[in-house]
């Protein structure tokens, strides 16, 4: 039986954090966690309400979760939105240079 060398699949990023997350997913979640903790701390200092501070922490952490975990069209959500925005900026109309038309 012949053994063939198969190149690794380079489309997917390597899962390095516990085999579940790659580095970009980890940093999205870390940034959301830091933002949530900052908002919770500031809310607690301002109101001394634990419920409000937990709510502000969840609100701060919530938006980072889709960017870390959701894939759309085989791409991470942030990459998809960035490419979609760049495509919207392009001119969709062709310029007609002829004068007789």
C-alpha cells in the first residue's frame, strides 16, 4: 500500500486554546470580558447596585461573543462584515465614455 503525503488544510486556523478556540477568538472573548468587567466596575462605583453592575457586565461582554464564535459563509463574522463593507464601497455603475450614445 502506497502512502501519500497530504498537505495540511490551511483554510482553518489552528485551535490552540484547549482545542476549542484559535487566537483571534480568544482575543475577541478576552476584549469582551475586559470591557464587561470595566463597565460592571464603573456601574458598581456609580450606583452600588450589584444587579445593575452584573447587567452592565453582560451588556459589555455580549457583543464580543458573536464575533468570536459565529461563522458566516465559512468566514468569521468580523471578516465577513469587513469584506461586505469593502464591497459596498465599490462603484457599481460603469462609466460610459462615448459621447454619441
